[in-house]
């Protein structure tokens, strides 16, 4: 091979490698650099170690979704279930630093469940506290801090960052997962209020055999519609506790209202609100 041809081949190979690993994360400005250990490589991109992966797991040289998460269209990862009381208590046991929060969460002086004390909402004093039930009575900042502690994020814009609060509801990681990227009105297609717990007086456990009856919009995802509402990274402002933030998916108290339980439905709660009907799950990648 002539020298010029060889150089051309090398240049083409280099360009191909860069192309395969240069997906810019829209809101973070990072590019995938295997070996850099900067957690910027997305699902399906090459990696040298898990420290390279925004998805938190490098297997056979490719970023993968970690255990307990579902892969959405070879693009990002989302928790299979709502975060459980057991998982959230494990987070609390590590004594996370409240001072490490962003300014808009500086009001939040504790990550504990809001279930005791004179200021606790009445509904939170009677929430299901068993390990296998979804973690509820935590505010938006608590949910955000938990996800960050796991190397994940509160679901929002594809690959990270907040969604516009008044933007297109049929948009973002949570919606894409619930609706199979717009193909389904409810996570299970035709909504089943009984199995998806959209008309009852309390939440049901996450990840058990009964939850399999409410699986969708992707294989392995449970209770995207019903059970408890889920905080989303979409807030009206970045000031503090009075900012309104979106919840998605409806809950056990939705009384079977199909519109409230749709993947493109939303509710709005103040950032500091806590309720026994609101939980969350995390995304990564």
C-alpha cells in the first residue's frame, strides 16, 4: 500500500472511531472518552471500565445498563420499579450531606421521610412503611439526591438535564419509557385499573409477582401507570421550595381516571411537597 493510501486509511479509521464515540450529551457538553473515567459514555458506546459509562456498567467493552434497570431503545436506562423504602433507607443510612444540594434545594435540611413530627402531612403518618413498598413522602429534592447518590439522575431530558416545565408533555425519558416512545397511551396499552393499582386506597409493593401484571411500556418496566406518581426533572423555576415540579403516571387514588393515568398526563406539585401518593424512579445513560 502506498504511504498516501495508508495515511488515508488510518485517517478514515480514526474518523470512524471518533464518530462511534462522540455523541455529545445535549445539556452537559461531554463526549465519550474511553479510559478518561469521566462517566460520559452512553449506552452502547465503547468503554474501558465502568468509570467511563454514564450508565454505570461496562461489560465486554460496551456501556450497559446496570442491574435493576431497563434499556430503552439502546439509548438510556430507567429503573425497573419505583424506588423502594428499603433502597431509600439504605441511602439514609449512609448519612448523605444535605449541604451538597443545589441552591434551589438549600431549604431542604433533611432527606428523611416526612412521616413524623407536628409538620408531617397527615397522609404521610399512615403511609406503607414496609421495605417492599415504594418510597413516598419525600420531596423532589430528596428524590434528586437519592438518584445522584446512585450515579443516576431524576428522569428528565434524554441523557440528562431538566425538561421545560411548560414544554411538550409527550417528551423526555419518563414519557419515552412509559409510552414506548409514543406508541402507547398507557404503559400497558389498554389500561387495567385493577392490576395497575389506579383505583384503590393504598400503594402496593414494587417488584413482586403481582407487579408483573402491570408491566409495560417495555419488557421489565412495572407500574409506569398507577400505584404512585413519580417526580420528574421538570420544574417551573430554580428558586426554591415553591417552584412547581411535575409528577407523572397517576397513582392508586386516581379513581381509575384514564386521562390521569396516561403516559402523557401530568400533575404539578411544589418542590417541597410530600405525599403518600408520590414516589420516583431514576434514569441513567
